[in-house]
C-alpha cells in the first residue's frame, strides 16, 4: 500500500504481512484469519513483538491521555 489515504480492499488485507484490529479499549489485536465472500479462508501471520510495540505506542499516545 502506498502513501496516502484510501479505503483498503480485501486483497490489501490478504497481501499484508500483518493486520490488526485497533480500538481504544482493547488497543491492537492481531487478526489471524479472514474469510472472503465465497468462504475461502486466508490465514495471516501474527507477530507478538510488533503487536506489543503497537500496543505500547497506543497506550502512551491515545487521545484520552492527551485531551485537547
């Protein structure tokens, strides 16, 4: 995926090295499996190191900790 902002299409997710679901409560959770519209399953690799690093960043930099 190049620089810039755009919607991700399903193929972007299948081709990604890692995918996370990110929220303000649970922070980042790795996605291990995506099922497409025809029911085919796409397994994704996860990386505990990068999940931990992402969660550390989110824990330090969430807007709730730095209200405007």
